[in-house]
């Protein structure tokens, strides 16, 4: 009887270890899939992102022929004014951190606690790019953990210039409007390279709520926030 119990426990332990090993291998392969894409995109431009696919699917629920507006612009063909404006608005320490602005995260947590709800996220440009490239809008601990892992991969496999270049080309600036080139033409009928400081500041100010501000361009808050960004732009550190 004792021998049978021992054999049973041994079998269960072996089965547990085998299952755990399979799960570990599956997790490694899953993370490897992300790493392989990031490694490839370090030298090649992504054609779309997970967020863009989700937005297109939503647009096509109303119009099966809907298309996204996006045209890739190289880093050199994007106005330095827009780069400065986006860094000021979204991630002032972008050129300094390793993907995570710990001080910013702490300030966001304190602000959320004071307000009693989530009003600030503290996400860096690298974190936002990780989410846009691969993840859904689901709010869960698993998604945040996966975002952190992908952010680390981005910082390891790409330099800051490439991260910012991709971010500026896949960020949402309106309903179906993605990337700096499409945004510049949609709002100002100019190229991304020709954006002025004022135009760049306004586009950067729209990033947190692009769908709202696309239809509320005369918002007083948007005007004041744009002016604040414009005043801080000279201090932005470009990669």
C-alpha cells in the first residue's frame, strides 16, 4: 500500500515537473516571438501595429472599405520641433531612462491616490510603443507585466532614435490617422518635416485624447496645454 502511494506521488510530481517545463518552454517561445519582431523592426519599418489593426477593425464595422491614413516618414524627415514637443508632452526623460521613468511612475501613483481614481499613468514613450505594437487595451496585471517585458526588449534591441522614430510613425492622431506624416497633412496640409513649433506643440497636446481633440480643436485646455508644451520645447533632449 505504501509503495503504491509512493509511486503515485512520484508520478504526480513527475507530471507536475513535466507540465511546468512545457509551460516554461511555451513562455520562452512566446517571448521569443516578441523579441524576433523587435529585432527585425530595428532595421525594417513595421507595416502596422496591434492597435492599428484594432482601430481598423472598428472602423470597418461601419464602413467595410475603411482604410487607415498612414505614411512612413524617416527620422530625418520628421520635424525636430515635433520630436521635442512629443518628448516634452509624453516623456521628458526619454533620452535618459532605460524604458521606465520610476520617478514619473511614483508621481502618477501619488496623483491617482489623491484623486481616488486613475488620472495619470506615468508611461514612457517606450512603454507606449510596446503597448501599441503588440498589446490590446485590456487592463490587467498580465498585460502590464507583458508590456514591461516588451519595453525591456525595445530598449535592448533598439537605440532611442529608432524607438522614437517608430513611435512617431504609429501614434494615433485622429480617427484612422496614424503617424506624424498623416497627422501633419490631415491637420495642416504640410509634411511632417515642415511642421512649425506651434503646430508641433498642438499635435503633441492632442496625443492623450486624439479622437476627442480631432473634433474639439478649439478646446481652451488644448490651447493652454499647447502653449505650455511650446514653452518647454527648447529644453527637450533629442536622441
